[in-house]
């Protein structure tokens, strides 16, 4: 699934690069259609892959709590790093303002791109709470959570609630997913791609593209189409590049926004920018910023990966926190049972 994650992280980065460069990419038709249609499914694909990667621990509450602790640690650590950077480099991360106090307050309600480890920690914690429930009931709970944005209008609530179903699909239904993906790749590609594009156009026209059942079906079809594409058209060089991006997806997610801002601040003004804006195609600058940001993110990871604590919580912390959470859960459960007893 590394190659699938690679495509998803590319779509996420190109979206952020395009936003920083005044939305130029979306002005260049029909190129914008090709990117824009699949940008819609980037986060669903990413989270479905995350669920699949953790499906082996789906039945272990303690392992799910450890994983939740790990992503919470990553989120808090990189939030603090972003705050420190924002104190010295203007607009170092779109998640935080230059006001340090406002940045600290925003930790409770993160925005892109740091909402992902925060959201994944919440999703894993929910999975740990309901791990003893039937799989269909768990998925039903996740789908019900998808309606929360209609009540609570917060970016982080919307991001988590709208996308939690994809994580649960990967976490709970790995065997069925593999069985479906083993079908003839050309047939699967035709069905999933045509179904995705057709349903997306109809949903966008009718205004129901983010209605939870429709959104869940769209993201699942996009995931199936992407997997089938790699099976039907295994372009070796492109596949290797995508797999490399997929294996370093988390470091890219954590650092790409900083590098996009560096590129924008460095080349966003002056004669080079003016020349490119006049002579180059509209799609060139966002794609160039994307390529530079992803390259620098990978190089940053290669330089920092020996410091494992930057990308993974120390084992002692995982053990202590997960055990503490488990004790709280068991104590709460015991209290509930005692109250229910005659």
C-alpha cells in the first residue's frame, strides 16, 4: 500500500502548495480537473491505508492505546516545534498564527496539516473503546460520528468526523478488502474509476458530496481505483517513486508545509517569479513548489531519522501511558458494573 499512500501524500502536498501560490493550479483547465477530482479523495485514501496498516492490532485494546499514544505524542511534539518556528520565521506553518499565545490555544483545535496525527490518535482511542463490539456496530458508530459536523462546526471536528469511516474500513475489513482487490485489475479499475467520477459529479451538482454515506462510498471507490491502477499499469519507475513517498508519508506530512512556505517566501517575489508568472504555464509554479517541498521534506527526514524520538514516541512512554489509560478504563468499567449490580 506504500505506492497508494504515495499518491495520496502527493495530492495533499500539491493542494497546500496551490493554496499558497494564489490558487494558480485551479485556473489552468483542464489540468485542474485531473488533479482536483482526485484531490477530493486524498485524505480518505490516506486514512484507509492507515487503517489497513493497523488492522493486525484491531482486536488488542492495549496495542490500540499504544498507537493512539504514539500519534498524540507526535502531534504535541510537532505542534511545539511549529510554535517555536513561528516565533522566529514568519508564517512557518499554516496551522499557527504569529501570535504565540494564539498558537498555544490552537493546539486544542488543530488545522491542516497537523490535524492528521491528532485525528488518528482520536480514531485509535475510539477503536480501543469499542474494540469488543461487533465490527458492524463499530462501523455504524463511525458512520454516525460522520454527522457530527452538522452540529459542531469546528475544523477539527469536521476533519475527524467526515473521515473516521475510512480508518474503520481499513481497520476492520482487511480480509474483505483484499478479496475485492484481487479481482481482475482492469475490471476493477473500470468499475471504481467510472463509479467514482460519475458519483462525484452527481454529488457535487446536487450538493451532497460530503453527506457521510456518499462521501464514504466516494472515498472507497477512489481507493479501489488507485489500487487497481497500480495493478493494471505497473510502471516500474513511477511505482518506485510513489512507494518511496508512501514510506516517508508521515515525515512529509509533518514538514512539507514549512518547506512550501520557504519556497513561497524565497521565490514568491522578485524577477524570477515575475518571469515564470508571465512565461510558464499556470500549473508550473504549484508543481515546482510541490516537488521542492517534497524533496526537502525527504532530505529533512533522512537527516533527522536517527533521532527516533522526533517521529515515534519512546517505548517507555508508550508503555506507561497506555497502561495508565487501561487502568482508567478498567476502573471506569468496574464502577459501571458495580452501579448496575442489584
